[in-house]
């Protein structure tokens, strides 16, 4: 399933489609903005008061929202009711599968984090079957104490891989050692077995590339809110990008866009895990940074510790970060020329690196290339930190409900049904 996009403009559609569209607008607004007065919804969504009232009543009847009297009155007359998302009633599971661990969360409607778990993935324990088993067990752990009337909306998974949009099939995950794996279908089957009291449809188990979901989270809840053209860089062991163009995710045919870590920047450079030579991630991936500082990947060295060492006067660490800034400038400059973004967001471990290299990268980018493409671009850290892909996975899981609130809500069984 493609990543969720803003709903299209309404024109020439049937009454039931118009109603579904308007219900989606209202629920999406309170999902992203939190408790909101009816008067604000009327102004922001552009519908009249009676229509907003009728839509809110429909959503309340389905248990998706509730309406409350505001605690503080402002002005004369009857106070405008506050529309509140039912955080506990409708929930989703989110997973961020990383090379060294699995971050997992249970998230309520409204994007509220309700519970989380972290599962280590040490060397030798990243096999496909073992990871599927860990995801299954973590899902069971996160849901075992849920009340019976809670609806599990869906499951979203962020994964550092080339993922087919249609079914979550992993074509290539070099840093996990996977290739051509039916990840989405396998996980859905295992979750059905693990959570028999909370059945859900296959299409509610959704898988996407971690950088794409990082971009989604930053665009909906993070530093990119209000921006239409954004590049999000996910920097961990590998390197990927999520791209927002004109407010919509750039997916490519099949969903494989954004593999910028495998953009060739140094043809005489190191051999990459993908088989090519001189990929961008061989110059700016975390393992490359650690090696450039004279350390060994896996020895506990982090980007944060390298930055601290460099600031404390460690010349080898300082030299490594200076060299990384050179290759960051090459890659970021290429992306700026291609996509002309307003923001380039440094996510994952690159977030820790940005304050140290920002000036060098901007300076090197300014030494050549198209001035018009970079004159307004900003390089910024992710607002959600390392959790961007995790929250993006939650947004992916909620997408079906937000697109068709009543249709999906009525199809979701609870453990009490």
C-alpha cells in the first residue's frame, strides 16, 4: 500500500464519497492537532457549523471521537464543544526494524505513544525467521494487557530495505543480509497466529522503507510541518532518503525511490554492500565515519561520542568529521539540485552530526553548483530524533482509518466481539 497522501480536491463526486471525504478531513485534523474546538474545525476545514456537528456526531457514534465542554470559556454565548480523539479505543502497533535493534510501540489515535519496547539485534541474530519471531513476540507483549473493547487499527513497520509498495516484499536489505523476502505476507500470517483474539485483515499490516516513513513523520508531526518540498536523510549503518514533493511522498514505480545511499559519489572509493563501488553510504554511513576516526564498527563508538571527542580536541575524530562533511556536501548538493527542497532533514545518527559539520557542508555546497537551487534550502535536524521512522510507521498503520473512518471502524473487531 502506498504511503498516505493528502486527500485530493473534491469535484464531481457522489454524496457518500463527499461524506467520507469530509469525515476523513475532520478525523485527520484532530488526529494531527489533538483536541480541537468545533469553531476551529469550522474555520480550518471550511465547512459550516451544522455540517461539522453532524460529522462529529457520526464519528462519536463510531467511538472515534468524543465531544467535551471546554474547561475555560472565552467570550459570551454557548462554548464551542471540543472534539477529542479516542486515544485508548483505537490503537496501532508500530515497529522500526534497525540493524542493531527493534523499536516497537503501541500508539493511540492522535499519535499518542502509549507503550514501547526495545529488542536488541546482536550480530548473528538478524536472520529473517528470527526477526519475524521477535516481531511476533513483541506484538503479543504490547497487546496482552489491552482492554477487550480496544480496536487494533493496523500494524506499520519501518525497515532499512528496498520494499515493494504493494505487499511489503523486501527486494534488498543489504545491512540485514536479506534479499527477495516476503516480509509483509509472512509477518501478517505470524501476527494472525500470535494475536488470535485481535484479528485484522492482511492489508492492515503495512511495510515501508524507514527513510520514507521518517519523512512522513517529520512532515506530519515534526520539523517539516507546513513545508511542501523536503528531503529527509536517514543515516544509520546505511543511508536512505524520503522525499516529499509538492506535499506528497515521492515513491517511484513500485515504491523504490529514495535509495540515495547507493548514489555513486566516488567511483574509486570503497566497495559497498550492494556490490557497487563508491556509494554515498560508504563515505558517510556510520560505519564509514567510525573507521575514518580509527575506531572499529561495533566497538561501542557512536556519532555522538565522536562529536564529543572532536570537540574535546581529538584530532583523528576531528579529521574524520571534516572528511565526512566533504562527502555530505557532495551528496546533499546533488539532492538539492535534483529536488530543490526547502529543507534537508538530518535524521537518525546524522542528527548528532549536523551541528559539527553544518558550516562546512554549507560552505562546500556554496563553492559550486546551481545557486538558484540552494539559495533558500535549510539543513535542519529531525524534530522527532531517532523515533521518526517509528512514528512514521504508526501514521502508516492509521492511514486506512483516516481515509475511511466509518468504513474501517465498522470492520474492526475487538476482543469482545
